[in-house]
């Protein structure tokens, strides 16, 4: 694969744009109080939500120049990730200190697939396709069901608006990194549309550290991704819309294995090929002036293929499909009161090859309802949900199945002390159903049940939004394994901590800051949870200066335990990046990013490399 990569040799043209551009630039301000949906499944201003939510807008995505979704989210309050190498490699998301299988990823409201061990299968969505992201932290099972214990990452894709126009960008940078993206979108009469596509790639770096493993191939591990997407929305009449969403992604990533069990050698070349496709149809109907009903059906498929030295591995394929139906309603009962209710249904199929191959079917049905009410200085929120999850797995030893029926709930209360100061509190229950693998070891294993609470204080003015939250989540029946390697409900986990967030405009500076101090522990084993730090945080400051928009982002994390099965500790680290942009005219702009300024060497997983210092430049075309 590496010999077939497009290999641009420099990024002088894009950097030159920054140097010779002398036209007046337009600095962008940070949106301090955006409207969010994920906290109640209805629209609210960020300053009014009772739960903890972070927002990333399209403007912030472009400003960050992040190479991947994980890199974009790093620094957001409550979010950590682990990655086995560079972009395209296995990546785990952690929210509020919970396990990586205790987080839900939504794309346009549709739940992303998980595999037989509960791992998310879509963690590398192209950022060019994303309009905005909301990160709902804390137990949200009462709204979103299974595994939403750590929280929910909601992604909305881009949609055309205004006069139809083309847009695009070109990125070049270190490690022969490149990205080409183009699209067209807008509104014609009653039809809104957005169509886009792109390709990105990099020579990368050695995914694993050869000095720590003699079986590792020391060459660079390259990566290529190609994608297309389309979104159409037709207004049938004043009260009725219909729409279509299409997405398709193909990727190739070299990786290192270094396995003594597999007999790996330093000359081996491992390659992972993946694809992900999704098609959705939706309708939105205003039943009355106060009642809106939406229906959404989607079909998605994904596949993975692992080869070693161009030969398909025995357990080298994974295929999956998902059909999902969502019926969702919002009713504005009064000016200060909103009701939501609906049904989520999904059917997932998976098949994996090899000695440990399996077939899996997972069917979920959820019924939910919620009420948000404002009365003078008080805000009340109540959500309830009933889920049934049927799971079956077939392998060489036969077929096993499990049925779980679980109720979840959330109660929230807010009180405005002054127009600026507000107190909030929530209590909630949640669950994670057993995975297909866990059921295969023990058909009697039951769902993990969680109890969570948080209290907070927020401060909101025209130029600042700050929030301090104390949270606690625990379970007495976490799934663990006994001496016979059977999944059983014998575990206890807990996490308590403090979160502080700030979005502010101060003396011409745009400021985003976060700090988390937590203690995620496996109480049963008497040890900290793997790859989660007790303390971490970020500071992102930008401002206009001499016609440019310049900024810096600092992320720091404390030490973390690498695995529950070893005593290895991953050292704490900090990474500093600089970025700058300049608007050339009404259509053209240029951006440059210097990441990991001090070339910090650190690990997100023991034995795996992370990116060193890199310089990247982007030339962007976007009509006014």
C-alpha cells in the first residue's frame, strides 16, 4: 500500500498564502451559548441544560485542523481516548471515566454499531462530513438506552443552505500527509442538498515502538481514506419534510502486530481494509402547531479485512449490518414546557471468520418519554425508558441467547439564583446489556446496572459560560470473569470527580478550558480503571492579531494504568499545538497548524507510538 500512496513533497504553496495575504481578515468569535438537543432530545440553550454538555461547531472543527475525530475531541471535558498507533488504528473512547463500551455514538440520531465485544465500530468518521458535535456526559440511559452510562457523542452531518455553491479544501503537511475535499450544497426552491467527497492519507509512522518489541516492523505505517456523502431535504408543504442521507467510506491502514503467538517477524506487513456505508430516509411532520413527529429509517453495513503479507488472516474478516427505525415526537405543551416521546428499534447482524469466528444477532426495542418544565426560577426534567434487548450468538460450540428487560430513569432540578448564576442536580439509573461474547461464556449473566448523580453550578453572561460539576457513578453488579473465564455479575466499579469547563471571550481572546479530577476504580480488583487518568485538562486560546486569527491549545494528562492485567503505567504528558488562519478574500482562506510543538514522546497504549512534531497547512475555498 505504501508504494501506491500519493506522495506530495511539500506544502509551500499553502504556507505561501499565509505569507503574502494582505487583505483584511475576518476573525471568528466563539459561540458561547449554542442551542443543544442531546440533553433532553429537545432544543435548549446550553446555559439552560441540567446535564453536562459540550458543543463543537463547524467553525471550531475547521479552526482545530484536527486529523481525526479522536484528536478533535481530545481536550473536551470528560473525554479521553486510547489508540494503538496513528489514525486508522484501533481507537477506544472513554467518557466520564467509564469503559469504552459504556458510550453511545449517534450519527444524525442513529445509533452507531458495536461488535460482539461491545466495541464501537465507527470511530474515524471524516471531519469534513460533520456540521456539529454534542458530547453529553454522564448516565443518559433514560434517553438513549443501553450503554449510555458514560454519555453520548452526537454527530450531525452537514446540510446545504443558502444559494447553491461549491466549496473545498486542500491540506498538505508532515509525514507526506495530504487531504483533498470538495462539495456543493445549497437550496433550490423547496430542496436543500449537500454532496461532498474527499480523500486523505499519510505515510504515518511506525505504529509500535521497535525498541520495545523485537518483532515489530520498524517502517512507517501508512493510511488512506476515501469518502462520499449526500444529504437531500425536500419540503413537501409548510408542515411536511422528507429527506435522504447517504454516506460511504473506504479506508486502508498499515499496522504493527508484534505478536509472539502469531509468530510475527520484523519484515511482516499488516494491512487493515475497512468500509462503512449508510442510507437513511426520514420524514418530519407538524401534526399541530405544537406537535412535531419525525420518522427515521436507516440501513448501514460495515466490513473489515485483515491481511498479513498480502494473505488474508484466518480470523481476518468481520461483516455487519444494522437496520434502525426511530419514531420521535416533541410537543410544546406550554411556552415553558416540552414533552418528548417515541420508539427506538434496531436489528444488528455480525459475522466474524476464523477459529474464533461467530455469528451474532442483536435486536433492541426502546420506549421513552420525557418532560422538561420551567416554572419561574425552577427547571424540572424527568425521563423514563423501557428497553428490551434480545441477543444470540452462534459459534462452533452452538447457539446461546439472552433477553434483557430494563427500566431507566432520570430526574433533574435546576434553580436560578440570579440571571447569571444557576444550580443544577440530577439523579439517574442506567444499564449496559451483556455483550455477545459475555453471553457466550454464561447465558445467565445479567445487565450491569448503574446509579449516577451530579450537582453543579453554572455562570452565564454575554461573554462567558462556566460550569463546575461534582459527579458520582457506581454499580454493584458489573460484569467480570471468574477463574473459569465465565462472565459473571461479581464486579463493582465507581467513579467520583469534579469537572470544570469555561467558554469565554475576554479582552479579545476566545477561550475554551476544561479540567477534570476523577477516581475511576475497579473496586472488586482494587485498582484504577485502565487508560484513564485521575487528572487531565486543556486550554485553548485564540484571538485576531494583525489580520490573522492565531491560537494555541495545550492538553495535559496524568499517568494511567495501561491494562487491568499488568502493572505497567503510562506516564503523564502534555502536548502544545499552535494554529493560525488568514482570510484572503470573501472566498479563500488559509490555515496552518504546528502540532506537538516540543515533539513530546508519549504513549496512549503501552508499546505504541504517537505523532511527533508536525506542520500542516490548508487552503480552503468557501463562498460567503
